[in-house]
C-alpha cells in the first residue's frame, strides 16, 4: 500500500490528509500541537481548524516526525511558506531516500525569492523530479464538507505526477489533473493571493463588481507577465492553477487573503487585521517577495506594488486606488 506523511495539521494539511486516506493511501499526519494531534488520532476531528468534520478512522496523527516519515512514499508539506526552510531542515535526517516531496504551499520565500519547490530541492538536496506541487481552486471549507473540487498536480517527471494523482484521486469528490509546468503552477498559486488582497481591499472600501473584475483580470495579466519572464507555459494560467485559483480566491468569503484585504479596506490597521485572522494569509508576506522577484526580472506588477504599499508601508487604500487608475494608458497585452 502507498504511504504518505502529511506535515502540517492546519486546515489544508488536514483536508489533504483526509483526501489521501479516503483515496486508499495509508496516511499519517504530523502536527506540532499535541492536543490537536491527539484529537485527530483519537476523536477523528481537528477541533481548531475543521470543527465538526469527521476524519477517516484510518488517518493517524503524531508529533514525532521520524514516526510520520517511516516508510513514506510521499512527504506532503503544508506548513506556512516562510517557515518551510527551517522546518524541512529539521526533518531532513528522517526523509526516506526515494520519497516524493509534495508542496501544498502557495508562497515565495522572503529574501531568496525562491518558489517552494526550489526551497525543497535546495534543503532536501533532491532532484526536481522528486518534487511535486499541488495547487488549484481548493477552498478548504468546501472540500472538507465533501463538495466537488479539482486541482493540479505538477512535476517535470510524468511518472511522479501520475503516482501522486492516483494517491489523491477520490471520485466523485476530488479530481487532480497533471501538468509538467511547475513554475506556472507555483506562480499562479502564490501571486493570486496578492491579487486577492487587492480585491478584498476594494470590497472593504465599498467598491462594486466592476472593480473586482478589473482587479482579477489585470491581476491575471501580472501573473502571466511574471510567468513569461520565468519560462512558464502560458496555457497554465488559463487553467485550474491560474484562472481557476484566482477566481475562487478573489470571489469567495472563505478566502483568507480576500478577507484580510477586506478588513484593511474597512479601515483596520495591519496589527488589528493580523489579530483578527486565525490562519495564515500567505499573500501578506509573499507580496514583498513577489514584488522583489518581479523587479529582478524587470516585470511590471502595479497591483502587487500597491498591495505592498497598503499592507507594509502604510499607504491609504484610497491613495492606492488613485495610483492604479492614474497610470499612463497602455495596450491591454503589454509586457506579454
């Protein structure tokens, strides 16, 4: 039987572990907090992140990374993106020699501007064919309730893609598609969080659907420009990991990043918004690294720039809107 170790007992880590277990993969979930691990292992519920959702009895949980990793074919990483390097360094001695390392994270590392798969390859010292990425319109609340969802499994090695696809394919609930374009899939997942912050700010200010549509489509243009500069397949951004994830994250009140932006748009300070947010909104930190990555490659990303201004530099949301709408006229497809 295929075995998986899922590292991270937050909402997405728990939900993905649930999917793998129900799909027939022998799955162990690692968590830092003993009380959550015990609840998952004994009561089959994650009371902090997925309250009221019954988890499979076959799903095991532990605080011991060595135990979780013993014999694992897949090591699924679902920790906050900015902690990945430190955490994976601790777990590296226990990683099975031939395991596939899977990233559920949607961020760009601060300081290095590396994608999560690049951090994994560097820290674990593995070839890119042993690293896969899962990304798509996967709002955890809906998935946990058993609503249908699809995602993208990306890896340059076709066989690895197909193995992971099989390990998490759960008809008629969860449908994974394969894609060799790791760069495009990761950029779509990371940058859409930044755009969702911008949409949330606009909604919080009382703006309507025209502004939301404008932010989403011009945000997709920013993702596409950055992707083109980094060698991504442009077709990826028209798919689940691009447009699909962008639409879900920007449109749904279940989205952490959109909700974070809404609170800022309503006038809450950054500190107040962080205090009101129980889970990680990846775009808050990654917006800075996304902008740094864009500048390294001379890619213009005006929405990302004003998000950094509002979130980190104290720019009033109204001023950010004026800056965006006062830019010089351009062709719609400039920079692509």
